[in-house]
C-alpha cells in the first residue's frame, strides 16, 4: 500500500517520533515474520494496518464519524482515513499539556458540540475553532471549578449533566453549563462521607437505569438519586491473590514507584505482595445493556457484578492477562477486554456469567500486546491502541 503523503508532515513526525502508516499485511504475511501461533478459530483477522506514534502510550481512541482521534502521552492526533490526513495537537497548538487521557465530544446545547480533551495536568480543553492558526481552545481548570488539572475521563449523562473524573474527586456540572460557576460541584471522599472510596477517579459509565458508576483507585462506586455506595475487594471486587499468583506478568507495581500507591496497598494489608496486584484499583469500566457492571483491575482480572453477585475472570478462565486496562462494549453488545498480554473478545455462554474468550495478540496483527484503548469503526473495523502505535483490524466475518 502506498503511504499517504500527509503522513510525512515534519511537525507530526518530530512531535510523535514516527507517525506513519506501516505497510498493510494479511495475517498470512505476518505469520512469516513471527512465530507460528494459530489464531483462535472463532476470531480471526483478515487484514490489518499499523500506525506508529513513537515512544508514546495511546491512552484513548475516539471515532468522530469516520475521523479517528488518538489521545497519546505526546498530544492528540486527528486522522482522517478517507484522505490520509493527520494533524497533531499539543502544547505548540495551544494545549497546556501534551498528555491526553481522554478524547470525546461534549454537547454545549446552543453552543454546539465540541471535541474535548482530558489532559494530564492541563485541565479540560475544548476545541472551539479548528481552522484558526493556532487552533482556538477553551480550557477549564482549577480556577473554573475543576477538582484538579488531571482529567482522566468525562461523561455526559442522559439528564444533560457533565461529570468529569479527576485525581481529586469528581466534578458534576449541571446541564453541562461549563461557563456557569454556580453549576459546578465537586464530590470527594470527604464531601461524600466516604461514599466515594477514593479521590483518584479513573473511569465513568452510566447504567440503563441512570446509575452513574465510577472506577477509582480504592474500589468501585455508584451514585443514584443523591446516594453513594461503593464496593471493595472485601465486598467481592477483584480476584483473590491466590487465584492469580504465578500468572502476573507485569513487572510494574505502582506501590514500588510512589508513596501514594504504597499507602493504598498497605491499607489493604497487601504490603507483603511485591507483585503488581491491587484488586481495589479499578482501571477500566463498562456497563452493559442489562445493567451488568464490568470492572477491570490492576492484576486481579475482570470482575462482573450484576447487582447481587460477583464473578471474576482471570488468565485461568482464558483472559490473556490479569491487568485489564481497557473495556469496550461494541455496537453489537460484545465486550472487548484490553489486557497487558493481548485483546480478548468475551463470548457469553450462560446467564450465570459463564463465558469464553477469543484472544488476539501481536501474532494476529496488534501493534503491541498491552492494549490501552479501542474504537469500532462504522465499517466494523477495530482500532486498537497500544504503546507505540495503533492497529486497524479487519476481522473475518461469517
């Protein structure tokens, strides 16, 4: 495949290291370059492309129609696959931070719908005019009411409110009136009397009944009718250490890197566990059409909660890895699980949560086995983000 000329833009290459479209391959061609490992019989890749972003994590993928936005640790990339165009947004383009945790759209009512970025230390940034040079951004930060400048997720609920997950609690902006300071509120561990189990909020999801679910570093939380509730490992969240011992492949234990993470582990009585395991640390979150909550944990696998019972899925159940970085429900209602050792599609086989997992790895076309993000295109293609790049997968049908 001929490389689109737009991928050779000097600024994009300089900022992201090597953003380009790698030659496309069939799975048969890839097998010549890698060890011969058979793809799962019920999930096979027909064709894939790779997009390189250099030494950057692809933390978030968002499809705005057919246009792909990639939030990376080196800026936000806008890519239109129809013409191959690429544009990079970073601090030279008006952002306050190059680290992008989240990309999405926020409906401002009469103010229109805007692409928005949750950043690492630069607050919430809305793209107000893409055509200006440099582009015009409107940034909301601590002076505007934001809990802190680190925005990991945001979600507009069906009632029109905007919720923003930060590392100092969660903001609620009534009716999404971002420019009305009186519309802003902040919920923390202290203000909720412990209903929010931890101020570090990583993910948000709304259930079919309007319940807001929150992934935090100290457990799973729910907000409904002004009432807070939470669940920790002692309540059933996360697989026991004995269940995952010996199958933890990640060498990065957050407790060895910071006092904050070490304190969290000590509070659970896990100080003696030197591996990357914390069942209270909910990294990813999804709620399906039936209201079942899915929580991805740091080393304790995937947890399922139906409102009454917990069930856990680990490497022993067919997951490729026990660190679950990403969860996505596709347009067909299928759950995709991004782990530290590959991507899995969950295929349910019973009302009690019985399931099997079809797994994809670099041998099947992934750019990397650590999967942090995913988006499903209108043509059914799967965009999968890893460290260093993105893979676009065309799956076998039938």
